[in-house]
């Protein structure tokens, strides 16, 4: 029964509450539905199949792309007392026989396997004999060529559906693009999947952009202030990864390199050292990442400009899975962009080069922007940040200083206009800045631009400031950059108007002018769980010793969250220890004694400290952009519906399932785009039945309603019913979308 989920959550995993959407996803998969769950990294996707596996008879098959990842998850489950195992090419001979025999006996609840294994001879028959009742496909974007980690083997998973037609699928991914989502549903042959899409905001991550001048020194100083913390530094090339790791190591920091050019053994060893807290810092190319479930990565630094925002989001996303605060720092220099763009010149595929260039410029705009970083990132994913101060980015945490840029803007705009008038062509920003600065360059002499009235009128201001101004005016639409490589600038209509009318222009001072500000991020520590730092150090060492004795990563013993709560509440008896988040029955049995002893010993010599309730209140979840909430497919459904077609007719017309059409319409009702009456979709008699059931069960969760009504009312109608209820009740809580 779904009602037993919460006790199981505490018993096995030691948590008291679900994270957003976890419960809804679990109930839907327990109701036998196919589910597609798109939740950001760290949202707790694993639990969505692990807990249902415990709540029901039979075996859950988990398909996962990487052997290391499977091993870590099985270790963590085993430590929590969950019977789980894995089969892959690393398990051979007698050990493989033993596991298969135990699987046949029903001794495991979860079996992890790689996709290529699934297709080997006889495995499907084995699965049938082992009573597989649920299939979870983790990192499901690997099935899509549109995604960033395409694995052809994932394509074969569709055969599972053929051979195990009654087993529900649960596909999980952190990749949000609609193309990938559609691909997953199609390739896995999901049947009217219930789609859950969470907000992509990561409230515990803070974002900072710093001007890059001496990257190695800046990285070193940042890390030096954070002893004991694990972090990743992303760089662009293999060489930089090696050099940086060596430079940090020379300063006494436990840093290792990771990139695709290393021997496989070295790569695995370095990753392992990081996961086991033996190396604190990994200096890596983007080859490092997927397959790292380490929850306590406290910072991610980008020492070179990432290629696009999607990658930046995914890479920073590896920080702070444990929901404790973590820092994301980007070191930015304009030179990086110029260098990256130069690389594109070598590309033969002009179209691909164009796309790449646009993405790089978008990335640079993010770095140079004066807008809240969180809002900018979420905007990229079609989400709207409610607009207030996010409290977790350099822009929001620095007082916004504005200045009257009218005169400066006049100078720059008129300089560009005079150049155009004199020469008949536009130039790039650099040339205009040289003219303002009164430089004596060949171009200026050849083109006679030293004759312009604006020549030298800006020589008292640093050139970089003129460049920043030029880019700000471009972003604000006063200037238009040509789409070609040269990015020549011309005045837009509003630029001409501003020049003529002397329109006042207020600008935000760019927070990180070169030369200024310190190297370390001044981000807030809100959300940290204050604790007795002396005791924390003791507990950390104990955790490492216990982990080593068992050959597992330290976080498998206890996460940082659990340790901090221990070093804050000083539990010395079983009930108090069990109340610590992350402590379930198995962990109490295995680790309760040594940890409580260590705490008791500490208290002999130290008075316990008192802590105020200082945990940060959760930030509001951002709303989906209302026009973004309806994707193009939903809009198309809405259009046809407005033309007078019924939902079943639209399904036939569009060759989509009725469930999908119902979800489109439900979304449109929720967003206010569709004004309709419930009786367009279900009869008054049905409504009465629904109201009776909902009076007891609520209307949020459709699985229980469906069950209570004996399956008489289809999910299509339930979706619409819920949409009407929510519309009538005002703003909905975060809900599954499309
Ligand atoms: P994802 O796969 O979505 O990136 P994981 O499944 O790896 O996320 O979970 C990230 C972390 O969150 C893990 O350390 C996990 O133990 C923790 N976690 C998951 N669910 C909860 C919960 N309900 N309460 C507290 N912590 C949770
Ligand atoms: Mg995961
Ligand atoms: Zn912000």
C-alpha cells in the first residue's frame, strides 16, 4: 500500500519527508503506470525506484549506464539494509552463479544491470523467472541522440517492453529538453506515461562570476579557504587539467587530474580517490561527471569558459546533491571567448560552427550580464524566477550600483555613427574604442578616423570600460551586432533615437570590473547547518575509518548532513540517534555504537554548544513561465480543441494517445489558457463520484482516486478533474507538467 511509503523511508533511509515530486512519482509507478521523471541532479531520483521496490513483492530491475555508478548505489543500498545486487561484466564465475541463485530465490529487491547485459542470451528469460515487477531506466537521456551522453545500447531496451509487456517502466533523467524527453518516451515505448517535470532551480547552489586574471592563483586561494571540502575544477584542455592539478598539489592541496587522455586505470583510480575523500579536488575536463553520485561536492569552479549554458548548468549541478550549500564559481575573461571562437574557424561544417558560436556568445552574455544568475539560468530552461532577490548569486548579494551613463553612451553612439557616415561601413567595437581612445593605429590612419570629431574624446576612460559599455548597450538593444563573424556594430532605431533625444541611460555598474575585487566568492552561507566544528572533525575522521574498514566511500556510511546534525544534537542514545536525518535501522545497528561512543567521549571534555534554529527557510519554487508551460504540442491540441473537436477526435487526428491529449488540455485549464466546463469532459454523475472520492482522498494524487473508484474513471478524466479543482482553488502547488 502506498501509505506505507513514509515508514519505509524512515526505516531504510532515515528520512522523515519526501522531496518534491518523489511521493507522486512513487505512487504513480506503484499504480502500475509508466512514468517519465525529469528532475534536476540531486533531486533524489534514485529513491523514486528504490522505495517502491521495498513496498511491493518482486524484483525491480535498474538499468544504469556505468559500472562505477551501479557499484556505488548498490553499496549505499546495502549499507541501508536494502537487499540489492548488480550483474555486469566485472562479476564472473562463482560469484555470478551465487547472485543468480539468490535472485531466483527472491532474496533481492533491486537488481542493477548495464543495458548491454540486458540483451545477452537468456537474460530476459532469467528476468521472467526472477519475477521482475518494475523496470527503472536511470539516466534515460542516454537513449537519445539529441542528448549529451548517447549510448547506442540503450536503444535495445525497447525489447524489454516486448518480452515483459506487463511490467511498468520508470524512466529518469536530469535532461530537460523537450526533444530528449520525447525521444525517451518513444524509444522506450512508454505507454501514456505520466510525466513529472520538476523545477530546475537548485536552491542550495550559489553562483558567482569573477574576472579571470591569474586562474591558477585564484583557484588556489579559493580552495585554501575551504579545507576538508570536496570540489571539482573544470578546465578546457587535458594539459590545463594536468598543470592545474600539479600546481595545486605543489601548494599542498590534495588534487588530481581527470581527462579522457589518461590511462583507464589512472582515471578510475583518481575518481575513486575523490569519492573516498582521499583527493579533495579533481581538476578535470568535461569528461568527468556523469557517474559521480558523490553528494558532498561543495564547490564547482569553471576556470575556463564553458561551451554553452546547458553544459554549465549540468556541470555546476554536480555540486551540493546533499542539499547543503555549495558554491559555483566561473572565472571569466573575454579572451576565453575570443579564443574559443577562433577554434571554430577550423570547423568545416559552417552551420555547426554557427550554432556553437551562438551558444558561446550566450554563455559569455551570462557571465557579463547584470541579471540574477539564477534567474538567467532558469530562464534558459523556460522557467521564471519570481523576480525577487535570490540571495544566492553575486549579482543579488552585491548592492546594485547604478550610474548615469547618458554622456558616455552619447560619446560611444556618436562615434559609431560618425565612423559609418565617414566610411560608409560599420566596424567592430574594438575599432570604435580605439578611436575614442585617440589611438594611432594603422586602420585609423588609413581610414582617416583621426579626423572624426569623436577621435580621442574618451581617452580619460580605460578602454575596457568603453568595451563593457558597448556590450551593455548592445544587450539593451541600442546597438545591433551583425550576425557574421566580425560582429560589426550599428545603431538600432532606439540607438539613433537615444542619440538624437539625449535619452537618459541608467546602467548597472558591472560588478567585476577587471582589476577590482578579491579572488574568492563572497557568497552567503545561508542554509548551512551550524554545528560543533571540533566534534564534526572527530566524526569525519571516524566516518573515514569506518568506510575504509568496509571498503565503501565515506558518504555511504553517513552524509555530511547526518554528521552535522550529530555534531549539533549530540545524540548518545538509540532514539536520539535514530532521529538524525539519514539514520535508518541498519545504520543505527552498524554505526550507532562507534558514533555515539565518540560523541559521549567528546562530551566528557567539552560542554555541548547550543544552536539556534538557523536553518534557512526554503525559497519559493519558481513558477513555470506561463507561455512556456504549454509546449508547442499542447498549443496545437488547444488550437484543434477550440476548433470544436473532442479530445478523442484530436487523439486520432494527431496520432497521440488520449492520455497525452488529456494532459495537454489539463495544462491549458491550469494555466488559464483554456476556459471550459467540467461537463465537456465528464458527466455530472461521474463528477459526483469523483467529488465523493476526493472528499476523502484529496485530488492531488490520482493513483489513489483511480483505485478508490475501482478504475471506473479513466486517468484522462482524472487529469482534467484535478485541473478543474486546482483552477477553482487558486494557485496550484508544484505539479507534474508535460
Ligand atoms: P539524483 O539521482 O536525482 O541526482 P540522488 O538520487 O543521487 O539524486 O539523491 C541525491 C541525494 O539526496 C542523496 O544523497 C540522497 O540520499 C538524498 N535524498 C534523496 N531523497 C531524500 C529525501 N526525501 N530526504 C533527504 N534526502 C534525500
Ligand atoms: Mg541519479
Ligand atoms: Zn540572484
